[in-house]
């Protein structure tokens, strides 16, 4: 004699089987290892600390400008997906009787350098330069000097380096994907290679 399960038990078994199938397909689609993060986020303050290590810097540009760059202030521009850096500057040249102070506002894209496993600043540009007094007639040249220095000093500068163990688990290798600038930090998507 065959014993048939009661209707309530049969419904429970069907619902349980469907839930397990649903969980399995979701887990496989999302990530084989659900405890591996699908992204890393680092804060504006972390980026600030890394960029601040590079300054102050004193350089001669175009053989006629002595420039000191200091006090970097990192900002986030999520609407443009760029990081901004405000730099105080002191500039001296034989064309002006006294050194002048001012500021540069730079912005930069972000990229990933696989060889060093680093999120890097890419192609920084001078968005604005503010110099007054004796420097006003030279604003165009000063902006050009700023762009040159920005490219030399900050292009490909690493702002976060991943440890090898952060990008591997159980023989599976991961790598950074989309990099998104948030209002208070940077989010780096992690994807399976």
C-alpha cells in the first residue's frame, strides 16, 4: 500500500523545493561566494591622506616659473565622476617683482592599473586658476604651467592599492571593474576575471 503525503505536507515540500531552487539560482548569478564583497569603497578622507603625502612640492616649470604647491584639498565630483584637488600655490618668475600666491583647482578621472593593482589618477586637468595682483596679466600662462605640473605630478598617481588577498579567494581571481565617484568617497566594483 502506498502512503500518500498529506496536502499540507505536499505544499510544504513544493514550496521548499521552489525556494531552494530560487536561492541557488540567485546565489550563482550574484556570486559563487556570497561573503566575497562585490565592491570596495574608500572614503574621501582616505584619498585625502594619500594625496597629502605628495605635497608640498617645489618645481621649476618652463625654466621661468618657480612654483611651490601645497595644502591639497581633495573633493568628490560625482556628477562628472571625477576627483577634484584644490592646491595652494606660490609662484615666482623674473617677470614679476614679487612672488604671488594663488590656487589651482584640478580634476581627474580614475582608472585601474592591473600591474600595480592600484586605482590611479588619470589625465588631471586644471579647471581653474586663481591668482591676483601682479599675476593677473599672466593667468593664461599660469594655468598652462599648472596643467603641465598636474600632468607631471599626479597623472597615474596611485590613490589605493589592493592587496593580493583582496582580489583572490579559493583559487578564483577577481579584478576591479567600474570605478564610481560618490559624494563622500569612491566605489570600486569587484568582478570575477
